[in-house]
């Protein structure tokens, strides 16, 4: 199976994520997109992260009924912080008959030199890069790196969190079922969340 791996905090998942995933799935002729929910990106602050199981639940609600999408908690069970190369190595052992392609924003590819073992990722995996506002790239960086012309939606999870704290409606930014769950749980009304031990 040809699978696109969409790593992210998804804090929370929104329509920008879903439209991008659907676009890449069809344009790149993938069999499925797997959303890999990261407990904590080692390059980002964790103070405003909703609990990983709640974020995973929101992703699963958002993709419910779409057999082309899956949400996985693989990184929840690996050593922390989560490093992409370690996750890829584990997934290669767990799913030996699958071919994995990474779906990364242009901001991530430009910062990959800060990652753990970036050369191993660039040399051994196909990478599908979509443009992010403010991080435009004009050419492929490696033979196995492809720029995908995907819709650029100026929606971010941080913006959605700020809207919630300002008591503004997030309808149409996220699926209704996700919005309802966020409102029911009172998520993102506080700036800080306790770190899970």
C-alpha cells in the first residue's frame, strides 16, 4: 500500500489539514493518508498542547467515515520526545509491505537540518512538500523531494486557539463535529495545559 504520512500536533485539526490531505491523496495517487498525531514536537513549546488523546479523538472525529484516512497513535508509545526518524524506522518494521511518503510543509523542509538524522530521512524516503505562507520554495531540494501544488489556506491551529480564547466562533474553520467536541470539553479556553507524566 502506498501511504502518505501526515505528521502533526493537530492542536486542533482544522479544514486546512483536511483539504490538504485530500488534495495530496488524489494528486499524488496515494492509497491512504495516515494522520500521525505527535504527543510533542521537540522543536515546539508544549505548554499550549491539548492532551494527546483528546487531540487524537478530535482527528478521529474529523475523518470519521472516510476510508482513505486513518489516525494513528504510534508516537504515543515510543520514547519521547518524538523524532520522525525513529517513528519511520518503527513503522517500517511494523508495516513492511507498505511504502511510506512523508507529507511536509515547506517550513518543515527548510528547518529539517534541526531534525534528528535528517540525511537519513532525505535519502531513504519520498517527501511530498506543500507550500506554507512565508516559507515558499521554488525547486526540489533532493531527488526524492517533490513540491505539490496544493491549496494555500491561511488557517492555523494557533489562530483557532486564539479565537476560542477570545470567544469567537470557529464554525467553518473546523468540522462541526470537532467544534461541538471542543465546546463540550471546554478545550483551549486556557493558555496552559499540564504536561502528562
